[in-house]
C-alpha cells in the first residue's frame, strides 16, 4: 500500500510540475496575472508530492519491505537502521528521487521567498524549474521506478555494498545533490533572463546567493567524498582524478567562476553575457556528471549499474536542457548590453582573470576526462589519462590563480594601481617567500610541496591583510574592532573562503611530503617510518554486527615512548560476499599515522604504513571554504534584497 | 568575455558566431555520447574491455592441427563461418588457473548447443589432454597452437580469451579473461541471441 502511495505521489508531482511549467511560461508571456499566481502554489504542491514519495520509499527501506525491488537489491534486515535509511539514496532509483526532492525544495524556496521578485521573472524561473522536474520525474517513472514490486517476495534483501556502510558516504550524495540541484536555480534564472532579454543588478543579487549556496554544498560534498576515499578505501590517497571525481569537480569550477562573476553583475552591471553563460554551463556540467555516472559510457569505480535505455533518456534530457539553454543563449544573448566599463587592472579585471583561469582549469579537466572516451569512439584507441596529465596541466593555471586570489580583493573597482595594492600585501609575499625557503631548506629539492606551502602562506596572510586593511587595523587600531563589526559579512565570507583554500593548500603541500612503506612483520617485529616505530603485536579474528574481520594490533612508539595503539582491519561481509579494508588512522593534526592490514603469510602479516603530514588540513580547509560561503550568504544585503538566502542558510543547518 | 575587453563589439557576426559556439560544442558532444550509447548496445564501444583491432573484421587466416587423442578435428579459419549460427573461439591452456574457473561455463555453452572451438595455447599436448579428461571437453573442434604463432595473429592478450564470430564470419566480441557466470548471463548470452 505505502509503495503504491509513493508511486502515485510521483505521478502527481509530474502532473503538477507540468501544469506549473505551462502556466508559468504561458502566463508570463501573456502577462496573465492569474496564471502566474498559480505557479507558486503549484510549486508547493510539487514539493509536498515529492516529499511524500520520498517518505514512502524511506519507509519501505526502514521496514525492509522485500516486495519492493529496490529494497531487495540494496538492503538487508541485518543492516543497522541508520544505513537502512541512508540506503534509500544509496542506489540509482532512490538517489533520483532524492534529486527530484531537492529540486522541489528549491522550487518551493523560490515560490515561498521570492515574492519580492518581479512576478514575470518569478513565474518564468518556477516554470523552468518545473520543466527540469518534469524531465527527471518522467525519467524516474519511465525507466527507474523505485517502487517496482517483486512477487513472490524473497526472504531477505541482497544487502548494501559494505563499502557504502559508512557515515561519510551516507551523507556525501545528498550534499553533492544539494550542490548540483542548486545550480538548476541559477540555470532557471539564466533562462528567464534570456527570455526577458534583460540582466540587471537585481538579477545578479538573486543569482549570487544561489550560486554561493550550491557552491558551498558542492565543496562540502566533494570534500566528504575525498575524505571517505582517504580513510575507507585504504589507498592512502585523497584525490585520484577518477572520471567521476572530475565530474563533480567540473560544476564546482564553473560554479566558483559563476559566483565571482555574479559579483561583477551585481556591483557593476558588466560581464552579463558571460555570467549567463556560466549559469548555463554550471548546470550543464552537473547534468553531464549525472549522465557520465549513470549511463555506463565510462569506466570507473563509482559508476552505477548501467542500462543503455537510461543512458539514452538522460542524454535526451541533457540535450533538451543544455542544448535548449545554449540555443536560447545564441539567439538572445546579443541583446544584453553591458553598461559598466572598467580598466584591465581593477577589481573587475581581477575577477575576469579569476574566471578565465577557473574556466581554463575546467576545460583541462573536461578534455582530460572526455578525451579517452572520444578517442575510443572515433580513433578506436584505448588511452588512459591519469594524474600526471592533470597535475602538470593544471599547475600552470593554479599558480597564477592563487597569485591573483590574494591580490584581487585589495584592488578597488573600476580602475586600480598596482603599487598601492602590492604595498598592502608585502608581508604576505614575505611570508610566502619564507615558507618556500623554509620548506626547501628542511626538505631538500621538493619544489611541489615548497610551492604549496608558499601558496598557503600567501593566501592565508593575504586574507588577513585584506581584512586588516579594511578595518584599518594598523593605521587606526583603536576603532578597528568597531569597524570589524560593521564590515559586511560578504567581505568576511570572501576572506575566510580564500583563507580556507590556503589551509587546504597547506594539507596538499604536506601530502606532497608523504612517505609510505610496505613491511612483512612477524608478531613482535617492528618497522619504522618517519621517526615512528610500528610494532605488530598480534592478528586476531573479531566479529562485527554483520561482518567478520581480521584485526591487527599495532603499537606505535616514538623514541621508546608509546604514542598510540592502531587496529587496522580486513572485514568480510558474508551477505555482500565482499571484503573491505579498514585503515587505522591516528591524527596528531601535524600528521596522520595510517596503517593498512594486507595479506597474511608465513605466520606474519603485510602492513602498509603511511606517514601523511598535515593531511587533515585538506578537508578542514574545504570546510572553512564552505563556512566562508555560508557567512557570505548571511550578508545583510543579500538577506534584505533577496530573501532566498534565508532558505539557503536553512539548508546548511538541515 | 568579449564585452569585457571590447564593449563596443566591432563585428556583430563574429559575436554571433561566438555566442553560437557553446551550442555547437554541446551538440557535437551529444552526438558522440549517443554513438557511445549505441556502441554499448552493439558491443563496438566498451569502456571496460581490452580493445581488439579485430572487432568487426574477419579473423586472420590460420590452420591448426588437432590434439592427438582428443578425438576432435583440428581448427582452421575456414571452419569459422558457414555454421549457420555464431561460434565461439576460446583460447585456453592447462597451466592457466582462470581457465579452470571458466571451464564450467564453456561446458554449459557446449551442452546448450553453441559451437565452442578451442585453441590450446602454448600447452604441451599431453597436459591439454589431461586437462580435458579431468574437467570435460566442451570443444567441437580443437586446434593446438604450441608455438603461439596463431595467437599473435589474433592479438591475444593472454589466456583465457574468448571471441564471438557471427554467422558471416565476422568477429563481434572479444573477452580477455575468464568467462564467469556473470559474463555469460550479462554479456555473452544476449550477444548470442542477437547474432543468432
């Protein structure tokens, strides 16, 4: 009964969305207030319907209803309740329902908080959001019905992939989707602007909070995924340039460019065409990621079980939304005349440089990801593009980007002179140089990590210099605190986000100095790495709730003093017939001690030991970046003129 | 970007072309993706498989002697078409452990009436014979490639390796590695039905 209710709710949501799309577009075109006024209640209705469908699906997972195919394939009664619930979106069908639910949430937010918007703009935005929802609801109902029944019901489910039974991964997809779907709102605003042929400062003020919110969630989502890969997969790495990772990085880069260029639209009414293009691109790249992951056209550890019929459907949606958006862009964008004029060396100029560099990085990642697939298709050649390509091709773009990141915020609008700006940053530059030389002196010829430390110092000190300058910390220190309180939150947010990247660079540079070794140890023997001694005490059998494991006990000492006891495990899950490695990690914040249990032979065990300096700062830095985004969102200017930010902040806490 | 550097837009046609570029790129990529999806269906595009230059072509010309004592005829290129149905060519060796894993699947195919032709790759004849006596002989024809010459012409990646050749004698599918139960039900059986 409950699954049928969910199925019905999905169909209802489809009907409501269809009405919302037609009323919105038609009503705005005809300037028909009654039709336009209907879109907001319809958006709320869609939200209630999709919410009901999602709740029904979650209920089916919670009670382990084995007549539902998705539950049978992805769940098991022996699983802890938390993972039964998170299993709702740990599979293709459920994750699509979550996707649509978040889309409906965004629609509801535009309907509820967008009353101050011009009514035609609001109606068109809601209509475009509804069009996106229609496509994906039709996709769910047509090719991936989550409520499909099986009869007779099997005794129990087939279990969830044990690698996915992890809190980090349980919340990685929802955060990513909040990011991806958030860009559908900026996409809808861009389409509405193209239809109206008008982009102004008010439009920029509306788009920026959505871009910020989407970008912040995407930052958290990507960081959580990377952290999960670090501690769960046991490879000791944090980013592998896997095509699916790249697919999430691409909208992040485009979104990052978008939220910066939206500032220029809002403050100076320039870069309009470009900002609209970025809004289309960010959503297009989000959809591209969905297509790549779910269609089976690429080879990746992340890919979902694939079905060509689904692939064709998603490709069709991708072409309708992205192709339609770009066609409208080609037709209408020429009408948008820029009004603000600026010199190359100015805040605007720095933001243009930021956009150019971010988009170039995105282009490099896009080509590196797609080229092997197209080479296979057209040239019939199998090639693989790996980390060496991405690392060496993005480095020359990242270096000037970081250089400009500290400089940009201290430049004035319209026209700037370089010398006064550099004067404000001289001590940040000095700090960066000191970090570079210090690293070279301590670690020898390690140019990559040395550059990383220099970048970290430059960004963090540069952000401090920016804030210090704005509150006149040195020139008039007495009133600095009062000025700090009066400083717009957007300024704080920007500085904090930039410093967050600096903190992340610290972690990346530290990981550049990581060392590891492989040791076959008999119980009682020890191996040493980076000043720590790792003694294997024993390897025993242990039983978990739904797995059995081999657990090694490793005592770590430094100069004869005990540091910590690590217990890496190799777990085997009988239901999924899978083994996972549980790395044991001890963090001192200065470094991670990371031990993985490998094969056992001749009474001993192979241990892989990693020493990862500053590793936790990578994810800590990402969290700071997202925090900066959140603080920027709480800016009074955004709250007053564009109340949607309220919702976006509400989502942060949710 | 153009408006940032040239706000007065000297050439409207160039600007139009620039604005059209994203659509053209997206359209091209879309066509490519569609071709990939089609290729996934027909087997000509496979992101996971090891490539073979022979897909869509006729197998190289060869002729291999039979295995003494196995009571099966030898194998040559001429045997691969004119069977009226798709055939499988399976490279194996007694010294290869994955071949033991895949053997039950070959037996199953053979019992289902699919012509399975074997090539014993770099394997001593008495060892091949012992292997077939222990695990059963699924092969309707069996060639011995002791020096591994024919395998080079086929572009063999390693053993076991299996090729599907359609009615007209064109190679349609190549699988490097053991044909497991999953491979059998998810890949091979649909292909056999398609080319039947």
